[in-house]
């Protein structure tokens, strides 16, 4: 009898130790897994470095027998830079037959600040990035300071560009309009119209739609004034 009681006591102690190592309930309000001091209602605190799979939020039967299976879950990476994952700390991943299909990835910055997020699809390929400055990148990994950078074509019903200093000042009486001979001389020396960027600059840096529209409108207005002046000259000659 004493031997039986002793075995039961040892089993209870073993179960208690196992429970303490895995689950802890604090005043019935906080549940910890792999922690004895949960800081949230549910605190899963296992070490997930080096790509370990942590919390799985759901599974589907198809493909669940292959590798890690078919699931939506949280995977941990590293707190320091690694060749495999860069500065990635965590990811919410969709796996199908054990292969990561799409994911949302959380990267730490060089310090406690500076993190960014990427969105991957298909074969877990990055498609979109929200960088540390709030710039959105599609098909690109670095911004030149623009709030939206897209490496590809854009299709839209309408694009509205806000700008200032619209070139109606060309029609003011004190505006100095280049003569056609002066414009011709500039073209001979530079190979492009005054104020219009060179082809090499456009190929390297691109153009601002707002600024380019202003330049083109200014050239049209200048050309209109020159045509009006030529028409007056023709009228005088005819008379």
C-alpha cells in the first residue's frame, strides 16, 4: 500500500512539474505556455529563433501529413542579422503541404526602432514592403524618398497631381519670351528645349509628372505667344 501511495505521489509531482514547465494560470486571468510569468491573457513564450514554428492558429486536412503540414501560424527567426533571414524577427505564414505559400514578415531595425513589414505571395516571394518611414514599395525594396514606389506599370481611371506655380505667368506683360532665334541657338548648343530635362537625366532619374506638366504647358504657352506674334507680322506684311 505504501509503495502504491509513493508511486502515486511521484506521478503527481511529475505531472505538477510538467505543468509548471508548460502551462501556468495566474489568478484565473492569464495563461502562459512555456512561461511561469505570463504578461498577457495568453502568453506563448517558447524560444522561436532559427525558424522554429510557434503558434498555429488553424490547420486544414489537405496536405497536413507533409512536412509541417497545411496551416496558418507564427514562425520565429532571429534577433540579430543572419544570412538566411536578414533582420526578420517574426512571420505570419500560410503553409500548404509544408511549403510556405504567402506570409507577412516583421523585420527589426538596427536598434529598438526602424522596423518594417513585407508581404509575400506565391512561392513566398516579396511583393510589397512598408518601410520604416511609412513608404509603400511595390516590386521594389528601397525608396528614393517617395511615399509610393512602384517597379512596374500602373493602370488607373484617373490620376490627380497637385502642384503650385502654374505657368500662367507666361502671359503677363513683363515676362521675357525668348525669340525663335534664341531658342534655335539653345537647341543647337544643348540638344533640347530650354528648361526641359535632357534624355540622359530622364533615363537615370525619371520625371515628376507635376513638374513635367508645368514645363510642357509653359512651352505650349510660349509657342502660342510666338505664333500670335508671327501671325501679326504676316498680317502687317500683307497690308
